[in-house]
C-alpha cells in the first residue's frame, strides 16, 4: 500500500485558559464533542484485484463518505443546538435544509460511484 500524502487527522489541541467554559450546547462545542472528522488519504482503493477505474471510483466514494460524515456531524450538532441551546446559536431552518440537501447529494454521488458500470 502506498504512503498517504497527508498525516492522519488529529483532534485540535487548544491551550488551556482561565476563561469560563463555553456553553456545552453551542454549535462549536457540540461539533468538538462529536469528534474530529476523518479524512480520506486521496489514494486509490487498496484492493488490487479491482480494475484501476474501479479503484478510483471506490476511492472517490470513500472521499465522499468522509464529506458526508462531516455534513451529518454538523447537522446533528445544529439539531442538538436547536433543541438544547440558546436561540441565537441555532443556525436557522434554511441552513438546516441546505445541510440535508448536501447530505442527499453526497448520498446520490456515493451511490453512483459504488454501482459497477455495465
């Protein structure tokens, strides 16, 4: 297997401060709590028994799945903020709709890339 071009993602390490702790129901705090998103390494699919074009399609789908996970984490954090946070922290219905539409588009792209070509 080839070496990835970039190092694996690591959680953000913030310096400790004497400031009061942020609201645990704010969008950013919830995103940090959900976890750092994984990133695809940009390499072809590692299984070598596939044709090169299939390896690239699977690699594209893997990358899109990473993006889909990030969109879903943001969507989940925004929904939790709507339910539990302050009203000024909520991103709004249009943003929520846009996140759902982005998730649907990524799902359609992943589906297309995963289907073998006839």
